[in-house]
C-alpha cells in the first residue's frame, strides 16, 4: 500500500488547492450573513469524531482553513482509527472564518473518512481470507470529487485503480463492439497509447480472456464471474499462458463485504470493487466552538 512507503498527501497535485477554493466559492458566492452576526473575534473550535472510523482527508481539511487564515492542529494521525467521541483536531482563527469553512470541511472529511474506513475494513477481510494481492477501487467516482474519493481509498490501504481515462486504456464491451473484435480494439489502443499506456480488456468469458491475452492485453478483467468461475478461469489462464505472455488478472462486478471472500484465490492479481467508495456510510464529525 502507498502509505507504507511515504505520506499519501505527497501524491496530491497543487491543483487540489483550486478545488478547495471552488468549494468555498460554491458555499458562499455572495454575502456571508451568518458571519456578519459573529464577527472576527479570535476563537478556537474542536473537531470531534462522533462515530467510529478512520480519519482521511487531512490535506483538504487543512487547506480549507488555510485559505480562510485559520490554523489546524491535529491530535490524531491520518489513517488512524478512532472510537467516539474523539477530539481529533483544533481549529483556531477568526470565528467568522471558522464558521465559513465549517460545513465545507466537515462534508469533505466525513465522506473521505467513510471511504477510508470501508477500504480498510474490506482490505482486512480479504487479508484474513488469505488474499495477498491488490484490492482496488474503481473509476465510478463522483464528478468533481474524484480526487478526494481516490485519496480516501489510498489512506484506507487500497489501490485507487486508474485515476482517469488518460491513465490506462480499459476496453469494455462497447469499445469491443464498436471496434469489431477484441483483437482490433487492443491493437488500436496499443497504437494510440504507445509503450507507456497499459491496455486492459473487460472479458465476459474465458474465451474472451484468451483472445485478449493473445492480442497483447496487459490486464484481463474477468467481469461478473461467479466465485468458482473466477477460480477456474484464473487458474486455466495462468497455466495456459505460462511462459508465453505476461499479463495480470483482475476480477470485478458485484463484489462486497458479504461475498468477496468467496472470490479469493492466488491466481487473481487484482480485486476491484466500487463498494469501497459508492454508497459508503460517512463518518460523523462536528466542529464545536470552545466557549
């Protein structure tokens, strides 16, 4: 996992600061009527964790308040789990500006921490089931919020999968149907992306996976297979192509905490699931001014 090799926050592009600025602009595009009421006396507020979870989203939280001339002192490390009620951080600055950033910061932190919590929990589940390889999210993220959601996956110990359409070529059923065959689609993708862009093919059967490997795909995805079907197809593919082609096998489609253990086998290189970032429960936080 990335966090075992360094600070995940160091992956963030400088453009994330513009994203944070857009959140603040969206929340207060004109007059700050509530802020007028409280004024700019210096104040202190405590960030309280009110439900169990894993903290994620610290750089974004810090940037919200940095842009509002406030400071944040953390009392818990990013990626650390906690039980309620936990005093996670202290925010200091003009009271009007603390309240101006409050909801934006809390909404982001609640969702990012929810994703990290779910990611960490599912990773522990597959590790306990004996799976040693990669657990990943997907590209089914919220428009405009992808960076935060991918960040939460990484903090939770999972792989973020491809970040966008430019990171890797994934050929799905519609690409293949439009190109005419898996072979044609793979060759076109390789020609466009060159040596530096991997090509992955979504396969609905073992026969399609063979065609993808033959065409030179770097990754074959066994999509919506049963647990037994995955184990048989993955073993057959690895045995059949041993010494002939190098490729990774990814499985995806409907995998959740309730069923993923049944898909675990050493021939599968990547398990990907949107369940670690779609529809996850948020971690409950509040920000309370100290009187």
